[in-house]
C-alpha cells in the first residue's frame, strides 16, 4: 500500500488550540491539510474524532469559564459528518468516525476539590461534561467493592442496557453518513483508579460471578484473575454485538488499545481479549500502544496527581510488559498471521523519528503507524508548549 498510515484527528483540539490552516475551521483548510497528511505522513486513512456536541449530554462550567466544546461548535458553519467523508474520498482516503467508549464524563466538582484534583489545568479544571445516559443511570457506572464509590465516565459493559445504549448510539451516528467505519478508542479521560482492582464490582458482575463460581465478590474471597477475565469478556461481547450490526451496513470496525493483555491505567487489570477479537473476526483494524494518561495533541499529563498502583501490566512504567518490538514479534504477529485484520502502532505519544518509524514498519505483522494531525499541523503551539494560539 502506497499510503499505509493513519492520521488521528482530534478536531476539537484543532478548533480550540490550532492556528492557521491547522485550526481546521474552514472546508478549504481541511482540504489542504488532508493533502498534506497524505503527502507528508503517508496517510491512507483518517480517523475523525467527533465533537461532544454531537452527543446527548450536559456541559458545565464554573463561574467565569466556558466549556471548550461549546465554543468549538459555534465557530464552524459546515457539517463535518458530510464534508469530511466527501473530502477524504475525493483524495482516495478511507475515513472512520473516531468515538470513545469509556468517556461518558463526570459532574463538575466543587471548587475545593478542583483546586487539588483535576483532569488538566489547561482547559478541564473548571469545566465538565457528562452524557445524559450516565447521569440518569449512575448505577451503571463501574463501582468499587462497597458499591458506593464509582469511576465516573466508565460504564459497566456487563449490563445489557449499557451495551444496547452504546450500540444504538454508534449506529445512529454512523448510519446516515459516508464514513467507512468506526474507530472505537478505549482510552479514557476519567480520573484514574486509586488501585488497579478498585472498580468492577457492579451488581451484574457480582451476580454472574456468584452463579458461575460460587463466590460473592463483594464479601467473599475470590480468584481475582477469574474476575478480571469475566470483566474482559463483557467488552468482547459488546464488540460482537456491535460487529453484527455494522457488517450488514458494510462498515468496518477498528479498535484502539494499550499494548498487552490488560487494559491498564486509568481503568484497572481487566483482561483485553484482543486475540479472540482477531480470531473471531470482530475487528478489521487493531491499533496498539495507546496512552490514556497523556494528551496526544500537546502531551500535557491528564490527572497528574493521580496515577494509581497495582497494575499487572502498566504501559506508563513498563511493569509486566516486554518491549514493544518483542511483543510485535512474539505476540501480535503470530496472532494476526492468519487473520485479515490489520495491525497499526500508535505514535501520537512518541517524538518523530524516521529510523524508529521505518524499523516499526518493517516489524512482523505491522501494516502501518498512526500519527497525530494536531502535532503535524500546529508547530507554533508545540514550540510554545502552550494551548494559546
């Protein structure tokens, strides 16, 4: 493939913090940048991240602040769901709608809490967003062993209603459009767990574990690896349900994950059954090496005062993980050798290096790399290390 790589476009970052054509405010600017992505980055595919204003949710801001997403929607007069696929296809680019699964948001905290615990001081310390579904169903937010503390933004996929809500939401977004598929990102901007096995004790998981294994995970000793695997099986079940609805529409499915066999920070040790996804043809593209703890556009740290501990595999400090190249050769390449699924390595969190990128592209099983459009298009904000354009 002449243009094997993927460009990941966090359009909200461009609109809020970009400059010149790199702000992507007009159709003409977007067209010029697409030409650049194709020429400079070897892009054959665009992952276009939707704005939060597309979702049914509530924006909040402290006195004197405005939520960036509400500003983004006001400065654009064209419909990206119509324009982006048209411009991409006219250039021979595939284009996927980029959506997040575990980013349902949170209510705005009180001032005293925001002073010491915040997502990002640059733009999300004094603002918040939460989906209506999450706000109306707090019982579906993943819970700790007491059932009282919850990790806002992350919903429990063991609940059939949660899976159904997500599937219908995603189909409602993509079906009327010409996007070639969905990119389902498993990164999250939610506050990290204090310990890796803090959350995941919701009633549905509790009852199923008791039925299968005879232990109540809320109060009995139990096999933690079996619990982690059970939680991961619900993610696989969701992908099966989503895939069954996308295939008749002729739409593809790509999934972005951290490398390794557990989902890691900020979630926990829930199993990632990516081998099963590949084996059972649940994904067309698997993107590995993602990072939830760092903004892919400006590299600011998210929730810098919260990191958590107890991870069996942790991509932030390397705990439990072999090198990326070892995993590519020994884990991913063998698993994908007889599969039509394509494998991509995310590079949004790495300094550009021709030698490293060439080496990765030559690694067994790798079909291409994923680059950040913001970092390519906006040298000014990067040089200043500041969001202000």
